[in-house]
C-alpha cells in the first residue's frame, strides 16, 4: 500500500481527480440532454424554468429608406424605433447597401472637405467615414442635407446609440 502512495505526485493527482469526476458525475434527468441551460434548470428548480432559459433575443437591424428619409430600427419582426432623418444630398450621397456598425463614439470630431464639426454626438460608423449620428447644427430632418451621413435629432440619436450594438446590421435603400 505504501508503494502505491509513493507514486509520482502528478500521476496520483491525476488518478484522484479522475476518480472524483466519475463519482460526482450523474446523468441528466431533463427532456433535452443537449441543452446545458436545461440541465442547469433541473438542478435548481426555484431559479428559472426551462422555457425561460431557451429565450433567444432577436437580431437587431437598422433599415434606412432614402426615398422616405426614414430610419427604422427592428428587433426581429418588432419595430422598435422609427425616426425622420437627413441623408446625403445629391452631390454627396449616402452609400447604398448592407453594412455593419463598426465603431461607436459618444462624441466625435468630424472633418472633411468644407466642414469641421467638433463634438458630434452619438456617432455610429457603418461604412468607411459614413455614420449615423446626432446633428445639433440643423433642424431639416426629412430633407437630404448631409455630406453622406445619416443625421438624426440628438435625443433620437442617443436612443439609437444606446440600443445599437457593435456589428448591428445597417441596410440602406433608395
């Protein structure tokens, strides 16, 4: 018996851990053995139910209609926000297509040919230098007046900024 105890520390530790794992293992008693959350639910029936553990949030997306000058934010099939916007004017159009939010800034300095605006609020970049952001310098929402970005009133930009996550889909249509 003493020679077995004198075996290498690493080997003995491995054996003890293996035995402890076998002893503590018990088969799942839930209907869905593939669901880790369902297994957790069977352990503690008072914390949550299996149906609660399977709730999955719906994907969020932003759809922008340039012809309507409107932004709609969706969570699955549920419309969350609908805001009037100002998109790019004819000489500086907003890009059309499907994009993803790549970066977000609470405030950001925006510079380009003929403009330099510090402290632009709630900027969410979706394609190169194009962003959805608040605009405090005009009140012409519903009319294309920007240099290609999507302008929102600041309170609405704040709501959208707080709702949006990195990687949120942005679809811009004519």
